[in-house]
C-alpha cells in the first residue's frame, strides 16, 4: 500500500485585476499591428506544472498553495489558482 | 442578430518535452531549499487570456492559433495549446 | 548628409527597491541548494536592446524613455534606465 | 583582514544570434503600432544582479559563470555575459 501518490499540480498565476499588465498590452498592440482584427484585452500570466508526492489530493493542493505564498507568486501584482490533475499515479 | 461574439481564449505555452527548462529547474531547486519534500519535476510556461471577436468558436480558435504561429510562441523551445472558454457573450 | 543615424539603445528594467522579487529570490534559493556559498541577494530584471533611428543621441534616448513610460515598464513594480551605445552608424 | 569581499555581479542573458525572439519581436510590433517611428530590431533578454562573497574579483566572476552554466542560462537559446562591478565592499 503506497503511503503517498504523485500528483501533477497546475498553478495558474495571473495579474491581479486592475494591475497594469505591460506584457499583455504589448501582445495586444503587436497583434493589432500584424492585422489581427477583433482582438480585445490580452492578459499575460504564468503556468507551472509541479509534480508533488503527497498522501492525498488535498495535501498536494495545500502544499502547492504554501509554495505560492512563500515563493512563487508576487502578491503585489499576481493572484494564483491551484489545480490538482485527476489520475494520480503511485511513484 | 450579432454577426460576431466575443470569445475568451486561453493559450497555454509550455516548454517542449526534452527542452531544458532552467526556470522550472530553478523553482524546483528553490522549493527543495525551502524544505518542501516530495517535489519532483517543475515545468514553467506561460498563460495568456485573449479576448477575440469572431463569428464562431472555431474561428476564434483558428485566429488565436495563427497568432501563436506568427508571433506568440517560440517554436524552437515551446509548444502551445488553445482553449476557447464556453459562454461567449455578444460584444 | 544623413538626417538620422541608427542608435543601439539598451534598456535596463529592474524591480523597484522594496518590491518583492520572487524570481530573484527563487534563483538565490536554487543556487544555495546547488551548494554555491556566499550568494547574497539576487535581483532579477529585464534587458532590452532597441535599434532606433534618430537625429541625435538625445533624441534616441528620449524616444526610448517614452516607450518605457507608455508600454515597456510596469511602474508599479519596475524602474528603468536607458543607455545609448556609442558609435551610431548611418542606416 | 577580511578573507572575502562582497562583489556585485551583473549577468546579462540575451537570445543567441539567429534564434527567434518572439518577445523582442512583439515589443517591436507594439511600438510600431503605437506610432513610434524608426524602431528597428528589438531583442529581449534578462538582467540579474547577484551579490557574491569571494576572495577576489576573478573568483566572483568564475563562480557566477558556473551558476550560469549549471542553472541560470538556457544554452539552447541564450548566451550570457558576466560583469563584476568595481568597488567591492567588505561584508
């Protein structure tokens, strides 16, 4: 009986609402310049996939949330969302 | 009758399999250094949300795929996935 | 007689003092984890090189400063410095 | 007598010549879209400032070069330059 499983956890980090997003704005301007029509707002964020050994899906999620709070996200400008993929596999 | 709707399209850009990902490796090392146990591979990518006016969901997807090919993604090191959110709204 | 020369302008974008810099902190942690000793603070910024046609070095600098204000830098968290390289060449 | 001094080391990481640089290209397109004239190539890189305790400027440089090789730079697409600032201070 495995004591832990390996979970694949996705972290979605996006600029907070109301925070300037020069990278997204730059992409929107560039797309307009290339002739793409109908492009509205573009928001640019980051996407991490983290493999975590944990005793349960909840433990995996909580661990990654702690990582975001302690290291990964910049709370001044970013918010994050943590998603645990289904189908954990024993390591 | 609206001729177009506004679609919210998500682009997920991730490092190609086999390509070095120093940013992900750096995060994995830093998490280990902070005492997080059970952290395996970390892969770091980008996440874009693009609002697009289009005649259909398929048109929105194709337009954003073209943007990725022409500008957004770096085919040497990145692959991308385009997801159109449900629930388009008339502009 | 050329009316403009091409200047190579460097833009150095760095996190404002006092602003959290998770990317720099992550690199510092990862270096410690790899066994590098004596690593103190790490700050992570961006470096752009922009070729600009302008009538003078001062014009080139002012133009790029305007680009930073309008598009490139995020004033909430970043500051920037503009350096015009010597040795402009006629286009 | 201090056995080491603290050096402030700058790392300039830039896309290799001939490698696609979608971020730089995106910025160039956006600047054109905003009406900036005379903008040629834009190349986008990274800038790190690392404080390192070392016995000499050469040791500081070598240590940071090792960091770049082992962790920081992606040799597939990036090259780097290491500059040690003058005026080291005893820690």
